[in-house]
C-alpha cells in the first residue's frame, strides 16, 4: 500500500531554514502533521509523504502550505501559524504574472510594498493581523481568509500605483469594519449559534 505524497521545489537559499538548527524545523513539521519530508539539498526539491499511520490527507496539504511559506521567505514561527490556527490560509502573489521578468519593475513594486524601513509592510500586517513576506518575485500573506483578502487588496492597490495614504485609509476602514462585526457577534451570541 503506497502512502499519499506531494512535491514542491523551494529556493535553494531557503533549504537551511526549512531544515532548521539540528533539523528542528523539519522534525516539528513531521511530528505535528504526521508526515515525512524528504529534502534534496542540491535542488531544493521537497517530497512530502503521509506517514503510514496518518490517514488524514488534509495534513499533507497543510504540510505543503508550510513548506511553501518557508520557501517564500516566512520564518518557521510565522509559517507555523498554519498549524496553530485552523482557519489560517496562505496566499502567494506572483509579481512576474503582472510585470513579466522586468527586474526594474519587480524591484520598484517590492519597494512600494515593503515601504521605507519596512513601514508599509508593517502597517499592512498590523491592521490586517496577517504576516506578509516579500521574497524574490512573490508576496506571501498568512492569516484568516478574510484578513488575507484585505491584505491582498491593499497590496494590489500598491501594485497598481495607489498612493500609500490611500492604501492606509482603506486598511483603517476595513479594520474598523472587522472590529464592528466582531463586536456585533459578541453582543448577540444566541443568534450565532
């Protein structure tokens, strides 16, 4: 009987992060999700297999998301949010699909998303309660589905050339809307059951 498996390739410079000091990150993923990671250090190829005793294929999908997150620049701690929070998702925006391979355009838009001294990325993360990683030609976002949608919209506004102030106002408005909805849920718990 063969076990379910999946494959992903991560950038060579991220392999050490995926393995971690003394193999701790790799071991943690394997232990928490009941999978085995086979990492080819020379190519960045990662094969993920369910351990024979694990019959939950969603764990395979979750492990692939975590490996993807680490490969796209997230620290293991931030990537592990995908294990800690059941509703956490990851979204990857490939800037090459928008700008092609123009390195000058990619560099300019990465700078707009990160902002001076990381200010813009930090504001997006704080107001949406997400983690954002700008790595190579991609932008990764980890958070709940709704949080990721708001962060993605803010990033797409920046990509399209919106002024930073416009994006910050959008984020503040969305944060107020989210907080208001959460308060309404707390006020009427009997209706949400």
